């Protein structure tokens, strides 16, 4: 649902979604993003592992929701650049009629969304909303055009809330969205934590490039986002430890990225 006021794509300032795409082995980035990505890996060699493992967590969480939890509606806020095994592909692979709404405000993300974020089944619906998650009321209003807010929805914030202006704003954003969805809905959320000095330094350096600041927060603050919700086993943990299996590629040691899947009572 684009508008005529989309910001221009800046190729002179690195952008977190494009750098993340570079770290994941994608191809949708500019030279400034590659430079920033390489500089980031020099500071924190584990950042590539975090990028890959974040997608593995998404795949496992969405499969759980679409399978065991019976969720067929998803609101993926701050989706980032399409790569492999996007939310709609995973969900519609389990439940073909799944409806998926992506939300982002990056013009490059939206350009790719128009081309790539299309349903993988005839029964399903896949669309996107151009919006900033600092305006959750607008997201909810637009999402109502596609999703049935009388039925449970899987709400997703995957590694993006570090961009919230303050911790209080982070809580406001999540709680505003969760207040709008019914009982039986789920929150899937992870974010970078401050237990790795290398990762903290990487984020500080990124802010110094002119990119939108990303603030790693203590595990306790991320855990508090799930207050009042029913955590799905194994609860709040490093994303590498959430229902991982031995056939996945990559390191499954704990990393400075924590989250959970939780049900709204």
C-alpha cells in the first residue's frame, strides 16, 4: 500500500536492512552497505552467525505458529529485505490459506516487496504496508484491510526494536499492537542484547556512519516485553536455543540475540 511520499533511496548512507542482507549472503545492498558490513565483521566476527541464525529462528517460530498453534494470519513488522524462507513462504507452506502482512518503511525494502513478496499459494494472501512502527495505530488501521482482528494473529518483531527511539517507546509499540489483537494471538520477538561488547561496539560504530541508531538492550528489558503473555517452551532464550534441531547449518551456541514466542491469554 505505497503512497506518493516515499523517501528517496539513499545510497550514500548505510542501511541496517541492506547490511543485514549482506551478512546473510544476499545481493540486495549497495557498496556503502558492503563496506559497513565488512567493518562490522571486523569488530564482531559473530555478526554473520547472528544474521543467519535469526532467519532460522523465524522459520522455526512461523512453522510452530502455523502448525501446532493453528495461526493462519501474520503481521510481520519491520520485515527487512526479502531473502530466503520469508514469513509468507514458511506459513503458506504449512497452511496454504495463510494471510501475511509485511510492514516496513524502507524504500528499497518496499521496491523488493512489490516484486518478491507474493503469495506462494492460490489460497493465501500476501501484502505489505508502508509504515513506520513508531506509528502502530496506523499499522493496525491498514492491517485491518487484510487481516481479521477478531481471529488470532501472529505478531512479529524480528530484530528491529533496537531502532525504537527509547525503551519506553519500544514497550508502547509492542503493547499497542498486542492490545489490538484478540486472545489466542502470539508475539514472536527477538532483539540484540548488550552482553557482547563486540556487538555493542558494532552498533555504536553503525550509528556513527549516519545510519538509524540500533541500541542493544539488557536481556531483562527484552524479557519484560513478554510480561503478561504465556511463553511457549523453551521460554525466553538465545534465538539459537529456541527449538533448534541438529540438521540446521551454523553454530547453535548461545549468541547475543534473545527472544521468545508467547501467547496472549
